[in-house]
């Protein structure tokens, strides 16, 4: 048993760097962390994360956050990074250029920015490079792509080609799809009137962008909201209403994020056990 364990540790690199720390990236990080990997996450100075209660990106604003028993802390640099990992805490670095990758030299790099395009990840960035969702080509700019569209292929690992195109339509919940989203009606500063977890009613003003109100199209529980004070552009997603109300937990990792995280774990195991 111990011999097998030592062989596994030799085969599989322990460090995984994830670009982005939104809800899908967090679901991936949580799954890998629970499997014993050391996960380091990279974020923007002011990330536009809606599902903040279930995203490690919130550490950038609040200093730390715990998601389903795993703690992430905003990290200042290499010395603190090593200390956090030793204490089994996920470091979140503000590093929009992903410069620290050259210093860390991780065995696995995951692009979880979810920009719907490749913003600079290359297949040469790590021995195994994985892209989440559309915008990547397996065998081109990454080694593997994970399908992020809901449906029978959600979480599927793609080794040749691309993920399904972005539909720009959220998954249907309780008979509602696009109506669930709150979008900025204008350019300006986002100012929410409620907090994540609050119940809102159809037609109610949930937030303002500048002086323009953002109204709820349906009744339900606020599952996500952008951080207050962010500058947004017209049409940007600024919130998410779940019609199931109190039946859901806005702090829980979504089934979609778990499936995507499982796909990343599969891609890692496939790479290092199918040589």
C-alpha cells in the first residue's frame, strides 16, 4: 500500500495553478484540494464575480473566504504562499498577468477565467494545460478542454477539438432562464440594495447602476451579486435570482462546478496514468 502511494506521488505533480477564482474555478479548486493537490489561484485586482458566496475570488475583496470547509486567503507573495499551503489554505494571488507561473513551475495549469476566449494561456505553460469551456482548442493551445455547457456532455474531457459554443443563455431553473439574470441597464457604478441570500419580488428594485434601477424580472432568492462599488458596463451580468428561494444555499458549490471539477481531475489522472 505504501509503495503504491509513493509511486502515485512520484507520477502526479502536486501543484495546480488555476487562473481565475470564480464559481466554476472554485468548484474545480475545491475538488482538487479535497483530492490532495496544492492549489494556487490567480485573480484580477477587482474580479467581476457574481456568485461571490461560493467563489474564492471573494478573498480578493474580504481577505479570506471559506467555501464548504475549505479556506482561501488573499496572498501577498511567495513567502506567504508557501506558508498558506503548509497550513492547508488556498492562496489567492492578484496576478492578472499570471507572472508567478514561471516561478512556481506547476505540473498542471487550469485556465478557469471563463472569458469565452483564450486571453493568453499557452500549451507550453505547464506539462498539462487545461482550459474550461469555449475559447480553447485541445491539441492546440491546451492539452485538454472541459465542457462547461449544461447537458449530457457537461464535465466531459475533450482531447481533440473545442467545447460547445457559448449559448449566452443560462440553464433553466424552475421554468426560468434568461429572466433569472440581473444585467446592468447602463454604464456606471454598481450599488446593490440587498445582499446575497435575500428574497426579492418580481418588479422590485434590487440595485442601481449609477441612478438607473435594476429590477427583478422574477421572484426568488438572490444567489449572486457583484461586489458593491464596481464599475460596470451596460448588459453586464450583475446578479442572479433563483426562483427556488430558500430551498437553495447560495454558499454551496453548484452541480455544474462539481461536474467541471470532476472533468479536470479526470484529465489529470488520464495524463499521468495513461503514459
